[in-house]
């Protein structure tokens, strides 16, 4: 497994839409690399041949869809209650359309 | 110390039915003990709302088991009209518009919610570290209480309330229960609705809770386990009166323990006490079996859990961007991307960012096959091995922890530091969705340490039955502690 470097972490962070402090990135990088080394040291790939992934703990139970009944939804005014800047039925944001760095 | 709320649910119910105490008195009794908060248990309180609710209760009938009884919930349950933050800055000032299904149910039963308890930020952690501080262990204020249901465990241990709601994704109810001499229960995945529980890792999350004793825990499951169509992962499996497993003496008899666990217990005291318990259970007619799980496999529990939970958390928490809710720290942002970036940069702690980065790496095309895909198969392997264990055994029994909780001055939040497989055995129950109970067992020095029972899917009732048997052996239950002044 390829070691990760600070550049890789900064790229991931950018995709996740947050910044990492300069004085924290080295520590985060070291910790994650140590953790990935642990995974490699305890690799059990040889035991995984023919093994299907498990994503959900209770596979055998069949799910039933609920009936498609119309229900009263949340009103717009209530739905916007936690938003900081709004106008009538809309949340106000800085520009959405256009160049990101303009 | 409270006068009444240190008592178990069953006793409080009798007092209410016999009019020896009123709901209002119970609420005032809880509030007076909660106001001090020596361990940092609470994020937000709702005392006036509670007082109003209590004042309307004039009578409690025998069949109204929970009516008039105060409780607290972890700060990750949607509570309509009350600030709910999951102990994170990213949800500062967030006021939910609806109640979580479990809170709705408890309110309908007449239970009175008094406060939201502290937790590890967004439930990602096991040390009780939140945005405003660290929750301390009432048995030793220099030590952690564990997490992420930290405040729930500490407040129950302090006798402030008789019931505390929480959640368990890796061991977040069962480990704090071990550290506080309380009973912590995680049910079979899907038995209790998660609608309104802020998700951390949805394939692992379970609404869970803490009580003073096992009988109380069984009564609470009977109330909280109901089918909820609002939670698509809610099971259709038949719900039961789980207390009947104790009251009617319904038992299963085959107890297994992991050979690797016993071989690696470093404390002679813990080993001796555990072996002694097995011996007593054997004399009481239980079959005791050793099972070799495979150390190599056990050493993979932690990375499996960390990779899968981090990937799921990253996906869920992508909605936390400061737009529909959350703090607006980006008034000078030039565009919506910058807006979200500034809010998320300030809103998440570095520990949370680290978890998200791990999740993101595990889903990245360059690492996915060796991380997420690989660990999803490891999860299957671990669960397959547990199913083999359950062919021969009805229960997995083990100490809930193998050392005293960390001292706060030595606190280490690094992901890579906790490499001892023994510290992650409780997570097997989350990976497989199994019911799992921690109850008081012994003390190592002056610090409590619990015992844990895990059973196959939907055997929750039998877990309570064995739990009550162990309570009967140890005679340790209904424990409360007063913080030394």
C-alpha cells in the first residue's frame, strides 16, 4: 500500500471541503500512515478468497416498502428555520454560478 | 446525591403508584443533583419543559411503568425545539424540527426528559471529548469515563437519573457502562428505531441505553423495541416482553469464551475473577466452552471497524455544511464552495477531520481495493467466525475492559495508538448486529470493570436472563457513587 503524503491529504481535504491547519497536517499524516502500516502488518488477504463483502449486519431479513400514502410534509417556513440567511422561501448564499476563484 | 433518582426504575414506579412521591418531586430531586454537574455530563438542559410536563401528572397507574420518571439522552437524538448539537461546533445552535421516534415513544409513555448529555463529537470517539471539554469519571475525576455516551454513563453513575439513552456504534454504551458500574445494553441491530438518531455509521449504529440493573434494562427494551416505518432499517422481527425472560426464568445454557482473550489478560486479578465466575456458572448448570477464534482475525477487528465506520461517517456528514443548519462563520465567502469550506473547517475538530480523511482515502480509487473493499470482506470473515462460535455456544462472555480507564493527562486521540486487540472485542457485536450487555463485575484497584454478554441475533431476552444470573452471583447492582469533595 502506497504511503500517503501531505499533498495527498490536502487533496482529500479539498474534496471534503475543509482546510487542515499547517501545524496539524504532519501529525495527521504520521498517524494515518502508522494506522495503514498496522493494516498491512496484519494483512489476511489469503483468507479472503471467495469471500463476499458484508455491508449490512442483518442480511436475511427482507425489507418491506411502506405504502405510498400522501402525508403532510414539513412547511417551507419550518424547513428554513435553522438557516441563517433567507429571503421568503429561499436560503441566501454567495454566488453559486460562475468561476470559483474569480 | 439525589434522594430518589438513585433508585432503580422498578422501585421508582412503585413509589409513584403508591403516591409516596410525585412526578414533580422526582423532577426537582433530579434537577437539584444535576445543577452541580461535577463531571461535565450535560450539553443542554430543559428543566422548565420537564417541570411543566411533570406538573400535569397527577396519578400513575400500575400498568404505566415509565410515567413520571425523569431521564436524560445523549446529545445526538433529535429533540424538537431543543438545541441538539452532537457535541460539535458544526451543529451549534441547531434546533431540530421533530422528535426522534424513541423520544416520542418515551414521551408518550410519560417519561420526562431533563437534559442532553455530553458525548464524543459526532459520536466518533471513545474518550468523552466534546467541543466544550472532557467528561470525567465519577469514580476518579482524573480519569475518563469512556465514550461516546460519556455524559449518559456519568450522570447515571452519579445517581442523578435512573435511565439514560445513548447510542452504540463500536462500544459506546458498553464501555462507559464498564467504567461506571452501570448496566449498558446494545440491542440486536434494527430492533429499536434509529429515526432521529444523528447517524454516525448506519450499518453499525444502534440506539442503546444505561440502567441500574438488568431487570430495568429488560423493561426498557420492551418499551423501546417497536416497528417504525420511518426507519427503513427497522426490523419486522417480532417484539416481546423481554422482562419475561428474567421473571419466568427462561434460560439457555452454553457459554463460550475466546481462548485468545483469556491467554492475553495481563491482570492476574481480572483473569482470576473471570475464571472464578465461569466456575460458579458451571456449578449452576451452565456448560462452559473455550473457543479459538484466531488471533490474526481478532487483530483485524479494529482496522475493519475504523475503515468502515469512517467511510460511512464521511458520507453521512457531507450534509453538515452550514447552509440549511449549522454555524455561519463564512459571511465574507465569495461563493458557495468557499462558504461550505469555511464552515466545515471551523465546525469540525482535527480529530473528526482525521476520521473523514481516513474514510475518504478508503473510498479513493487508489486505495479502495486495499481498504474499503478489503475490510468489507474482513467484516464477513469476522461475522462468519462468530456464526461458527454460535453453532456451539449461546453466549459469548468476557470482561468488558481489561484495564482501568485512561488518565486524562495521558489522553491519546491517535487512531494508530490503540493496537491491542483486547480493547476492541466489544466491536464484534456491532459488526454482526448482535445484542450485547455490559453489567458490573468487579473492581481493579478502585475502578469498576464490567462483564459483557453477547448473543446471536434476536436473542436479546436470553442476554437479560444470563445477565440477571450473573447479578445474582456477584450481588453487584443498583450502584451509585458520590464524587469525593
